[in-house]
C-alpha cells in the first residue's frame, strides 16, 4: 500500500485564514464536497485518530437529511451532540472555506452561505481564493485525476465518495472512472465487511442514467435524452449537485422548442 503524500494539501489548507465562529455549533456541517485526494486525506486522518471499529461506525452511519439545508445530508463526521468535527485536522477545503466571503466569487444557484457573519470572514482575498482553486486542480492533475466526459467525477460530497470507494463495480464498466478507482485503491483499503455497509446515496442509479443519456444522444433521440436530463436534475437528491451543471449545459442544446 503506497503512502499518501499530504504535503500539498496541508500547505493549501494552512493558507486558509481561520474564522471566529463564536458559539455556532456547526450548523453549516453538511456532507462536504471534496476532490478524491481530499477524500483520501480525510479517511486517512480518521484512521489515524480512531480504531478500525470506530472508523467502521463512522463510515456506516445512515445518511440524515439536514434540517436547515434541504437536499443536503448532515456530515457524518460531525459529533451531533457537541457540533465538533471528529476529523478536524483532515477536513476538506470546502469546510475551511465556508463562511469566507470570497467563496461567493464562484457561487452557484444551489450554494448555501453562512449568514452568521463570522469574524475574519473578509480575510481571504479573491485573488488568493482563485489561486487555491488552481492549486486544487494541480493536485488532482498530479494524480492523473482530470475530468473526462461524461462522468463529472472531479468533486463529490463525502457520502457519494464513500459509496464509490466501497463499490468497485461502479467503475468496472466505465473506463473514464478507472483513474479514480485506481487512485482510491492505491491509498485506501476497503473494510473487510464493506458488503454490510449500507449505500448512502443514489450514485449508482445516477451513473446508470448518465449511461442511458449518452446512448440516447448518440442515437439522436432528443426526446429520450431530454427526459433523462430531467431525471438527472430531479430524481437523485442524495447525490446533491453532482452532474447538475453539466446536465444543464447539455439541456440547453436539447431543450424542445417552446
């Protein structure tokens, strides 16, 4: 088993200014979006801090929809009693950036922001934020993890990454996903009783729908492609915004005349 080099991610993380969140008990802790290297680092951090039995307990906890943010799950790594992150040193960049006003630079319609105005929220400047996004892309590229149509796999939320990690069959017939499969297998060992861990998201169904979508596009069946795009946007809430932006760009090309 190869040893994962945390240097680049630790350097990136250390450049994020800290926030003064006061007495907030972690209301923003939804299942965080992250890239594959960030996911590996988080899991390795968990394995360093807890016993195998405790790690398995964290991984197999059922997904629970967030009370304040519909369509998002509570983060499984948050202690719901204290509000504390149980893998704080290994938390993803998205967790560290939430609350910083610079995050609005790349806001999407679905993105949630902290409305509590934490102290130091203006400390991260927009130019530095842009550099951080470039650093994330460079870290992924160094592991040969780049976007390849039709599966947008550069970024997932934690629950979807866990499902992908524990289910090698998701990538078995999809060559575009093999780099991600190989990457996870290089640094992480699937728990022995992974078959008993429940599926947390509808990622498998979403991948199958994407497969059907591109068959419909290749066949020139615009109506079927449109129906599948609508399904991708509305029928897989547990995968959060995964594939949403790409499906909308395709929808503009296929939208039936009004």
